[in-house]
C-alpha cells in the first residue's frame, strides 16, 4: 500500500518541478528594480533582447496653441512634424500616446513602428532629435524608453491609459 501511495506522489512532484522550471527560463523577462523603492521608481526590463525602462513622467503644461497632427506616423524625411505644444496637447487633452524614434532605427523596426502607430488608437510616432537613440514613448504620466521597437510594450503602455477620452476643447486643427 505504501508503494502505491509513493507512486501517486510522483506526478505531483513532477508537475511542481516543471512549474518551477517554467518560472526560471532564460527567455523570460529580466527585471531590474529596487525592491524597496517607491512605486513610481523606474523599472527596467529586458525581453527578447530589447531593454526598456518605464518611469513616471511629470505632466507638461497645457500649450497656448496647438495643431492636431494630420497623420499617425512621421518619417525622418517629412518636413512638417508636430511641435512640442502639439504633442503636449495630444497627451493632456486627447489621451494620446506619443512615440519618438532615433534616426538609426533599423528598417524592420522602423516598419514595425509605422504599422503599429497607424493601427493604434490615439497614437502618433515621429522622429526624435538627432542625438536620441532608440524609442521613447509617453503618455501624460508615464515614459517608456527602449533600445529598440517593442510593439507589445507600446500596446501595453497605450492600454494603460485611463478610459478618460481627454478634456473638452475646441479643435484647433
């Protein structure tokens, strides 16, 4: 009878071992953060070779003037791109996500960002200053900085916005 009881525990022990090994696979995220840090402390993760840091962002001031962007993706060759005031208006009043990218973005990453921004709700992507590398995405209160394009994390940031659709305002463009 004891032999039968011991054999009954083997599948349970095997399941527990498999569950523990699944939690420690080398392909999972690497999180770098101070466990005792405040909840708004930056958090850095590396997933699939792309490292991103998420941090709190102070709200910008409301711009005195703005225009709504005419497209969701701006190429490095576009002559007219949204101004800082236009972008501040988008995140404050229209609950948008803004993504800026460095000029050295590889072709496949560039294309992935173009596709993502054209299908995401209330999103605009545009070239960053020439000295900026990688990708920066932000909402009203969150900044995501990555060394590559991670559309899953961009979607997660976009989905984290509140259901608030922004504030009532006149359409200036």
